[in-house]
C-alpha cells in the first residue's frame, strides 16, 4: 500500500502541473502601422519585404489560428502608388496578407469619406474604430473578440481624435472622430462582460503626446487598467515595448514598412487573465522580397505607377532653392481662381534640381491629397493669423504672398490656401480654422489638389 502511494504521488503531481499548464494559452500578435503604401526602393524597405516578414513570422507562430495581425492606420496614402490607386494598393496589401483587423489613421481619410466607406466594404480585415462616426452613426465596429489558439482577445479600435484638424472641405464632409476616453467609457462595460482573456487597444496615436488630454497614452492606460496591451501609431516612433499607466504594455511599430512588432503573450483562459507579455521589434531588412508573391492585380498597381514616375512635367536649367520653389507654389495658388488676391502657404524646405522635373519629384513636394481652398479675409484677420503663426514652437512657417495682378486696397480679399490650413494645420492655426467656419468668410474647396495645381502652372509656363 505504501509503495502504491509513492507511485501515485508523481502521477498526481504531473496531473496537477498538466492541469495548470492547460489553463495557459500562447498567442502571437503582429502589429504594423504607418506603412503609407511604401513600395520597396533602393533607400527604403517597403511592402514586399514587409509581406515576406509578416508571412514568415505568422508561420513561426503556428499560422493564422494562433496569430493575430493588426494594422493601426495610415496605410492607404503616402506614395505615388497609393495615390494613383486611390488607396487601392493598401487595401490589396491588407487583403493579401490576411490581416485580422485594421484601424484607419488620419491619412486614410485623404481620399474622402465616401471613398473610405467603399474601402471598408473592400477590406477583408475587420475595420475597427470606436470613436469614428459618419452622419452621426459609427462607421465601423467599435471592438471585436478574436479567438486565437483557444484564447479570446478583445480588440478595441480608435482612430486619431479630432480629424477635423487635418481635413477640411468636400472630402471631409460627414465624418467625425470623437474622444477616445468617452468612447472607452461607453464600450468598456460590454468589453468586460465578454470575459475575454486579453484586452487590446489598437489606436492611431503615439505615446509622445503626453501634454494633450485625449492624446496621452499613459493617461488612457491609467484610466483604463483593464487594457492589457496598447498598440500605437501615428508618430513614426519605434517602441519595442514599455509599461505605461502602471500595468499596460505599449508597443509601436516602425513606419513605411521598415519594421513591425511581434508580441507574444500567455493568457489564462479559465481566469480570463493575461499572465505574461513579451515584445520585440522586427526589422524587415533580413527578409527577401521574393519570399511572398503578390497577386497580379497588386503587382499591376505597383508597376503602373512606376512606369509614369519619370514622366517630365518641366525642365529647369538651374537649381531652385526652397524659397524659389515656394514662390512658384504661391503663383500656382494665385492662378487657381480668377479672383484670388493672396496666397497663404506653409513654407516647405524642398529645392528642385536642375534638369527634368518628374512626376516622382512632384510627389515628393506634395505627398498628400490636400486641395486648394479659397477664403475671404480682411487685413485684420490676416494679421491675426500671421501673429498666431509666428508663435508656433515647431518648424512650421506661414507666409502670405500678394497677387500683384489683382491688388485689393480695402475690404476683404480672396485668399487661396490649402485644405490642411483651413482645417487648422493639425491644431496650429486655430484662428484660421475658426474663420473657415464663419459663413461670412465664404470658405470653399476647389477640389483641385495642390499637386495638380502646381503641375498645371508649370505646364502653362512651357
């Protein structure tokens, strides 16, 4: 009898250990962000190497059944291929890599709300953004539970709040992005009731914006300690992993497809608790772009844009310094409508080399889909805007150029500027944004992109 007991002890101990181990499930999460439809070039990695790396890491993790892939926004726009395909390149990439979830970023709205609504229908990934509304209705799911390796992972999505600080005009009509905190207050009871084993917040926001109430990752983590993992974006800063708010783990992948974060977690599926999180930044440089084959349709998008990249727009005998380029841009603004008497620019630092000025060079100067807009301002209003801009702490400089052919001595003058400026330039030009909301200022959107306006002006000078 004694010998039998001795034999039973190790068996019982093994069973107890096995039972405990059976409660733990291992899962892998791969996070990307700010890819900006970057196609591989000599100087930058891009979607080819990124695709190869993601596919390889997912296979290492045991395949799609154990691995969750999430993109935290700004994938549709940022390259000529992205712009010419109206965001189609980013959509194809999400679909062909079989992403589980996607949170739209601020530049994913560059093609307009109607285009984004269509993109939501085209993507195979689940579109998630709890604080995003169109005509006062949510544009996407606020959150969703994904089951990987038997574990339940609740993923909450949040786009950047206050999108109206970046976008203005026809393309921006209808949508609104609200407070992250208010959205979390609303949905967190339902998220907790789902008894998930891990709660993830995927947000198009970065950790550096700690001085702004609804932009502070640390404040959000402190306010909602239920969140186990926060996936960040937007600021193009790599964060392999750090604790924020006391108990949440924060990561942020690299930009332009250069790197992504691999998160490995252990969760207790009986206690519905995350026991361990480890993360690592993965560079794509070590992966051959030939390891993953794109569909012919995606390859056509890449190739067609590449063919027109070198098309000549103009030829410059001499090199142009940035101040000379800004004067050319102002002339393009001044020629955008017959009644324009001033042009308001955010100065840029790009010069133009002598020789052929190509479509690719044009895109480097105007990488976004901002449009030329018109607004009526008097001299006092212009002075207030200039005074406000002179106090900016970053490198943004705002300048007004007068139209010598259409001088206005008194009263209001029609000013040509960009949709980004009328939106407030990301919160920098609050006075101008307020003027744009005033019906007396008659702010209008021409619908002409800055890129097209500059091309048209240069072609007219030939």
